[in-house]
């Protein structure tokens, strides 16, 4: 009996000691973490600038194609007051100049016979092409739009001639202007594009 009383007394003393220890222990915060120091530097995300728009650095562009010396001179004259450097490049390109209605005789003798037949049918404007890619063919008219060329072809076919339509192409020079702008300058490129339909303007890497 004394053993049980002794054990009960010991358990009571242990519980009292745990209760006193819990009351004396400071409260813990709900979340565990390290507090920020008032003078600690804060991380800030800095956007990376584009390569063609860095402050204080020149910007480079190209403009073209410009067809003809007059348009090249106009563009260069507009850019010179603003650009630090201008360079002109010239390339060759095929340009469609219209639609050609033709006959394709097998020989020179056949061509002369066809010209006589066309004259008898009162077909005007026919002549023998002597140079170029269509040398030896008979030209029956060069037209700016395809519909006019088709009407001419249909009329000749009704008269019994095997008229064909070919695209007339020529290689012509096209000019490009590469230029560099100072950081505080702006380009009048919009006025140049209005004078040269089909031309483009875009940024390039500075050399």
C-alpha cells in the first residue's frame, strides 16, 4: 500500500513540475523564420534593355529597296542631316513590267507569214522581236494588267491565232541605305517610305 502511495505522490510532483515549466517558458511565434535586418539590401529585378535601344549608344537601320536614282537621292538627302554614317548597297532583282501577248513562230519564214496574215486580218501593233528572251517571237501588245492581256489573247484566238501571254521581266538595280543614328536623333524614315512604295525599314546590328 505504501508503494502505491509513493508512486502516486511521485506522479503528482512530476505533473506539477511540468506545469510550472510550461508557465515559465516564453511563447513561440506561429511561424518560424529569420527576421529581416532593417539595413539589409533588398533584391530588385532590373529589365534587360534591347540591343538596338541601349541608352547612350547609336542605333543602326537599313531602308530599301529603292528603285531608281531619284528615289535613292531623295532618301539620302532626307537622312543626311540626322545620320552619323550612311552606306549605299545595290542589288539586282527581277521586276515584272507587264504581260506580253505573243505568237511563237517556228522559224523566220513562218514569222513573216504570220505578220502578213495579221495584216490581212487588220490586227495592229504586231512586230517581230529581234532581241532579248523573246527574240524571234511576234509581239501583239504589252499590257500593264492581266485582264487587258487576256482580252487581247481571246480576240486573236477567235481569229485563229495561237496567242500566248508571257510575263515581261527585267533585271533592275535596287538600292539599300544602311545608316547609323546618334542616341539623341530620330529618323525621317516614314517620309521616305511614302515616296517609295514597297520599301521597308528595320533595325540591324551596328558594325
